[in-house]
C-alpha cells in the first residue's frame, strides 16, 4: 500500500518536475557556459563556484542549475524571494551571517586554522566575508584562507586583510537588477516602511543600494 501511495504521489508531479535534470550530464542547453572546458563547468566540477546570478525567462534552467551546483558542491543554499519573504526570513539570514562571523573569528585564532598567519582583519572585511557568501560557511572560510595565503606579511609579522582584499578573494560580482525586479524590491521596501518592519526595510534598502540604486517611495 505504501508503494502504491508513493507511485500515485509521484504521478501527480508535473512532467517538467519529474524530468528535472539532477546532474550536468542531464542538463540541456546553455553550452556556451556549461560545455566541456567552459569556465562555469570547470568551477562546478572543481567545487569552487563563486557567487553568481542566473538571469533569463522561466524554463531556461536557472533553478535546476542552482540545484545541480548545490548538490555537486555539498553547499548550503538559502532561497529567498525579495517580494514574498517577510521579516522572519530576513532575520534568519541575518542570524546565519552572525554565525558565519563567529566561525571566521574562530578560524583566525585556531591552532589548526590560520593562527600561524597572525592575521589582522578589520570589521568591514569580516562583515564582507560573512554577508557576501550567501550563507555558505565554506565559501567564507575559503575566501579568508585565500586572503591569508596571498597577502604579504608586513614588517610587524602581520597578515593584514582589508575589505578590498576580501572582495578580491571572494570574487563577488556587484548585484544587479533588471527593471521588473527593481520595482518588485522597491515595492517590498515601501511596504516594509508602511508596516514598520525596520529590519525588512533595511534589508530591501541595502539590496537596492548594493545594486547601485537609490530607494525612493
């Protein structure tokens, strides 16, 4: 009976969902970035995918490719819709950033971490590592390690990591907004203000500012 129920449940799924590719070998299209030898494919296979933005109309494989990347990298991805997500979801992301910050600080002083580099890092650089890695602790730690390995030691025997160095190490591209997404986020920002959700309003405002926009309502 259990098997029958499972089969009936699976049959209710749309065909597109049942046929959703689970690996790069099954993925169809986008060969200009996913073909053999192409940069994104090499990054996925090396499990070193940086922050990326997939843009395109529905059905072009954005969600599927993100799922494949998450599966292949063993990384934790947080899904968030700027329009439908409320203050509770925003708070979860903020708390995650705080935990990533506590992880980075521990790695800097740990004997089995980066203690021998004698790292000196300012608050802006730490915050950037914690917030720009999209909730992926491993990505933040890898970026910090790259900074430690590639930054010259100064006359005081210190490895000084600035925010500029952090940006280079994470290779995070600037956020972008198309016209539709801009108005969706702007609407969410204005609704947060009218609803007195200060945390959500700050999140949406910062999302607009990081994209080079000024929020007005």
